[in-house]
C-alpha cells in the first residue's frame, strides 16, 4: 500500500517515501506528539492480513523494542490504522553501506571501524537473545563514520516472501512456519550454508553474514555471486571465497578473521561474535593493520564538511578523492561557521567547542545543549539527552562518544553520538576541563585536584591534590603516561586568568615544573605546547622526554574568545585541535549580557513587570518590608548582588574589590544583605548594609563551597556547605556571632534550605533516594525523621510568608504548591504554572521569591530579544603544518 505525503497514520504524518523492498515500503514521517521524525515501515498486505503472522510478529517486536545500543536502530513500536500495519523505527539518515560500495571497496582504514561497530551491535543483540538473520550492507547505515544496523530480528518477526530488486539483495523466504526445518529466511548472498539448507538459524548465521559484509567492504564485491538465487546458494554451499581480491597489505589477522567467519562447518566457525570483535580490535590497534598503498574509491566520503566548502571556494576539481587526508604541502584553509541568529553559546566560562580526532565532527555548547556539526549536514543539530546545563564537551579518541559536565546534577557524563542515554561517570562540584586518553581513561580537573576515571565508569582516582584554593584546568597525559600537563590557577577568587601558569607534573616523583605563564595549555603531537594569553594563542616547542620548553613562544592565532571573569570557571580559551590537524576556535568578544526582566507572577502564571530596566538578573530576594529586592546581576564586570528599590526602580551593586558575590538573603530588620564572596583562597559568608555604606563583615569562612539559604525571623542563618559530590550538608548559625553548627549531615546531597515563616521548620532538597526531592524537618532538630513533601521529584523549595504553603519546581518544569500544617502536607498538591522556558531557573538555590503578602511570585524572565551579534566558530584545516612552519622545533 503506497501512502501519499501528508497522509496521517495514527499520530504520524507521512513526509515522503524513502524506499521499498521485500519487507514493505519505508516512509519518512513526523511524530506529531513528540515532535520528531521517524521511519514508518508499512507491512505488506499479505502479512497484515495474516492473523497468525501478526500474533507472532507482535511477540517478536516486544523483544526487538527492548534492544538499546548506540549501533542499533531503535524499534519504537507498532502502529495500526485501519488495514494498514506499520513499524515505527528510528529514522537514520546517511548512506547505507551498500550505497557506499556501489563504486568500489572502502579504504581499509574506513572498512575496519565500520565492521567493528557492526560486530558490537550484533554482540549486543545476541546478548539479548536476538538474531538478525538478514545482516547485509543494505541494512547498515553509516553516519559520519558511525554505524547503525537496521532491521534487527525482523526477518524472523515478519517472515515474508515477495523478493524484489537485485538477486544478491533478495530475501528468499518460503513457508510461514517459523524458523524450523524447510524454511529459508535471509538474503541470498549473505545466508550461511545452514540457512541456505533451511536448517534452524542461530547466532552462527549472523557471524557468517558479518564475514560476508566485511569481505565485501574490503573488496567491493560480494563473497558469493551468481545469475540467480539458485546459483548464489550453490556457491555458498560448494564454493570458496576468492581471497586474492583482498587488499595485498591487509593485516593477516583480518584474513584469518574472515576465514573463521566464513567456515561452512558451524563447529569450525567463531562460536561468538565477541571473538571476532576482539580479533578485529586487535588488528586495528596493531600498526601493521594500517595499509600504506591500498585505497578504495570512497576515500572522499570522509571529507569533512568544511573541506567540501574549501573545494567549492577554491575551485579545486582534480584529486578530490585523496583529500580525506590533507596533503603535507597544502597551506592552511580557514572557514567560518556562523550560528543561527537566535542561538548563543552558554556556560561561557567553560570550554565551548571541541573537535573529533579525525576532524569530521565539531561539538559546541549553546542554548543549554550540545550541538554537533558533521560533514554531511548544512546545519548543526542538537545532541538529544544533553538538555539542561551541559558544558566542557570533549570527544572520545574514536569519535563515537562525547564526554561533558552537567551543572544541573553536578555530574561528569558520557553519551554515545549514535543515540542513547547519557551515562553518569562521577559526581563533582565543577569540572575545569577534561581529556579522554587513548587507553579509555578520562582525566578531569576539580576543586580538589586532578582525577582520572575509566570511560566505562567506576571509582575516580585522585592523581594530583590541590591546596589553598588552587585549581587545575584541562589536565592531559603527556606521552608515556607518567606526567601531566595542566593549567594551574591559584586562589579561589582571582579573575585574572593570564596570571595562571602552564605546568607539567611527574606522577612518579610529584615534581612540578612551570613552563610558561598562560592558560588552557595543550600538548600537540608536533612537539609543541599551545596556550593562551589574553585573546592570543601562543605556541612553544616542548621536549616531552625532558619536560622542558624549547625556544621562545610565538603567537599563532589572534582573536580568541576571552572567558567570562567569573571565579570558579575554567578560563578556557575556547579552542581545540584534532589529531588530523584541524583547529577550531570561537572568535571575538563574548555576547553582551542578555536583557532579562524582573516580574511579579500571579498563581495563574500571568506576569507583570516590576521595574523597567532590563539586566541579566538572577535569584531575586524580597526584603522583609517588601519594598526592595536583593538580586544578582551579571554584567561585563562579573556577577554581583544588587539592591533594587521597587518604588522607583533605582538599582545599585554591592561590590567588594571586584569579587563575585552570590546567594543573597536579608536580615530580619532589612538593614543588611547577606551573601557569599569568593576571596583569594577561601569562601566566605558576609553581611553588608543594604545601602553599601560600610564594607562587608565576615560571618563565616571555609575552604569548601558555601551557599547562604535563608534567615529566620529571630536571626538564624541557614546555609549549605560542601562540594556537590554527595558531601554537601546543611548548617545553621545565629547572626549574633555564635559558631555555625551542623543541622543535617548525611551521605546525600542536601541543599537549598529555607525557613518557614515561624522559624520552626526547614525545607530543603536532598537526593537521598537517588533523585532530588523536597523534605521538611523541625528546627531545632528533634531527631524526628524528615517528611517528604514532593511527589515524583522536586527542587527549589520556598515557603509562603504565613507558612501555610510550600512551593517547589517539579521535574516537568512547573511550579507546584503544597498546603502545609505543622510542617506536614495538609492537602492535595496543585500544579500552578510552567516555569521552564518562561522564567529563569537555577540549580543551587531557588531562582524566585514571593511577595510578603503571599499573592505573587517574584521571578526573572528568560530573554526574548534576539542576540545582537551572531556567534561564529572558525575552522582551520591543515593547521598543524602551519604551526610547524611558524614554530620550528
């Protein structure tokens, strides 16, 4: 049944026909509920009207839908609309392996990584008890060198006839009796001998087909050919592969691998696809596996998008196929990638941009997501699963994963680029740059020092300890793995990044050497260290064996994006260099602060401006008499607490020697504002007159992170202390000068504490159950257990002034109200209005307050004005050769 564009199938809207085959027609369609594009595979009429087949298919489909692997295209479900039955599949763009092989073999360097990913997909399916039964190049999609295997298990699930097209691509399926004797399921050219004989099919059939696929990728020709299906089956049963077709310099382990996959006797074949995968990976890791002369006709497929642009600009016509590796004598080529008008970089104090080792993928952080720009797309696309507050992207050496830090949950994560869920690796307050080593080890800098962790997870191991507020940025293993290169920044509060130093430290002796003053240093395989001073990138020769600089530094790139001056940020120079010699960097000055507005919002979500002046406001706090606000303002000088008079709109900052002041609260009499300052070597909670007439006075200091929360009517400050790694606790301290005392200390992350109006209860957020929930405890503590207030998660608690309601933000992004009596829930939870996307939110403290009469909330709008300057990334191809010319060793 052919569907026309615009036709609806359930809640799926057909866009266009993608293709057709023996298993039905495939359409690109739009999921109108979830706003995503999918592939709809319409089942043939003979199948859709067969009740037995449908029952059997639905049983198998439930198993297939459970497969979750980055190299396996997902089966989302089954859709039925009248007589039409359809599979809802993940839409995978890009050519199939069959399409890539139309003009000949792939280069060995491209074919082997593709085969490795296919093996990993088959291995994952076999572990789940699913056999593909129809593995072939037409069922393998290649997206930017990343693989998706399609139609896992559908040969068994569908069991259809109707072969079409070329004989070597023809499913030959007979009776609908299942997979017992006498039934042939599969595609003729890739069927195992036992499959061709109609014997029971198991994992061994996929191992045979995997060998067929790899052979064809390396030679450009199917292993077994013939004029008819019968001829092909006869060749499978009696013939032998023509091994002379293989590339002459192919690693001998690959030849042995193919022989073991294509053994006609199942007992002599690999017993598990994992064995073939391991042998393949060993061959890839062995230098002998990199041929020097054999190159297929698809080398141009690996040309990154910006090299294609270079071809167009420079009108270079001849020799395009050899541009997958930049010739040594080519000059550097620079191109600019301009972001859309409404897209802006976010978390600008942290690294914004990264490039994969082969130079084919660029990642950047904008609009609170990670975007990927690949060689086959005109526009960058958001990486699903990274929504929230990501920063510091970095690629795995094979380009199949991205690591990043998520501010929302304080977690270092990795995510597969082929699709999948982010995996948490380590809880950490902040990540000051990270790198992914070839040994699958991730290094990252944190408040406490330099740590390493396996890319597959585990317990982090501290390699370098920091003292006195010093912080290490962007650590990197030097060749040999016995020394580290990193940027050392001294002091918590310093905003002068160019006073930082590029250092190397021996892991064996602990000796630390200063190479140069500067920041964001990187060691490159050319034997150079590059680093930033102000907006200029410098390079200097470096002897990695003696850990010594060679010669004088020379400027190599100007116009880098300067980091924001906020303490606690990484001071990244916002550049990256790939092993293939491609440099990417963010140009120009940072965007001016966005124009947000202070508004009062009623319980229906209707907002009314409080003051006319727009600034980059954050976390407003209402004074006890309701006439003023203390609010954080971000501008080109940093982030400071301001006071705003609501009667006339006048506002002024409470600045202290240029240091950052955050997390404000009022004293009960309204005379003073309390906030945190990051001084030179420690954090401190200070109080200062609201009119700025006196210098701030230290109330409590510590080397660990401090976040003032609230002050009770009788003058008790409640605050959170500790790193965001599960060790954060809640403390209280009278403003009269007494010592701080712990209120709640557990292995969980507890923060955002606020007093009830009468001061008898403290509400707070805790992740003791594994996710953030809102709890209430009596104050002073009676030892009674906490009372859970939120339902299905919550953050950012806030009491009504009279203590009869507790508000919080739920995971769906809405503001929730809970009736309260004596510190306990006293009625049904009510969802008031949506906050996410409309009003600014925050991870460590409530980003809103409430009027003293309890009628309206005080919030900060998200900006609706377009960015005045379009962001841009500069790409320099063949840059390492230019570096060697500019800075000879």
